[in-house]
């Protein structure tokens, strides 16, 4: 959880209203079946998925509700939350959990938009410092992040949902995170 814990601190600092959602407690049984099935008792795996994943889903719904409540307490009328999904799987655990978080938001009347980072063409940060030299919350690299930057500017809150692969967020999520550099001032203050 170390990597995702760090993002739980960074994203709210950058954007004010952000939550991180990671199904790191739920084994991706499809992967384990193909690669490591001899390491796991199938019945124990099914039981873990039944109990742990159900709890993850409950927590995801609460996370969505909590984000809506945070904005209400601060007097903001939240109109829209964008949910970023960093998993390459269209129907995996991360997507299911993000859908539960979305349900928690919608139960409180919040509009949502979901973006699958895997469907986007995002180049890595080129470290050109265009955003810093020109003191703008914009990026010189022209790709799908231009649309994402515009979407983020019209959103009142964010949820990042990503699985943990090799002790870190997915490559899709990392590319997105790196390209948020324009939204951090040189003094680490938020620019969004």
C-alpha cells in the first residue's frame, strides 16, 4: 500500500477533493489461475474473494459517499466527480469497485464521468518545463491529456481507482500522474 498511500496524500494536496481506490486486498484470480495456481488453494481463494471483495465493494461505496459529504461540509455544491480507472481490464475488480464508488456518489445526487486511462494515448512527461517556464496549468505535449486536463478543470472532485502491480500503480496510472505536473506550482501549491 505504500505507493497508493503516497497518492492519497498528494492528490488531495493538488486538487483539494480527491480519493484513491485500490483493490490491493483482492487477488486478481484470473492472473493467479494462469500463472500461480499451484500456490493457492482454490477453495481458500474463492472464500477470500467472497469475503474480502464484498468488503472492498462496501468500502468503495462509502468512499464515494465520503467524497460527496466532504464537499457538502465545506459548503461546496458538487456538480461533477471524475473517476479515473487505471486498470487495463475493462471488467476487472478495479472497475467493479469504481462502479460502487460511483453508486455512492450518485446516491447523493452527484454527476460522474468515468475515464479509462487504458483507452487513452498518453505520452510520458518530457521534462521540458513548459508549464513551469510559462507559469501555466497546461502541457506542451499534445495528446489525449489535453482533453483530460479540460475535464479535470470542470470537475469538482476526483477518484483514482487503480490496481497495484509490482508494488506500484499501473503504468497507465503512472503516466497520468506524471502528466499532472502542470497542476503543481514550484512551491508545491495546487494550480487547479
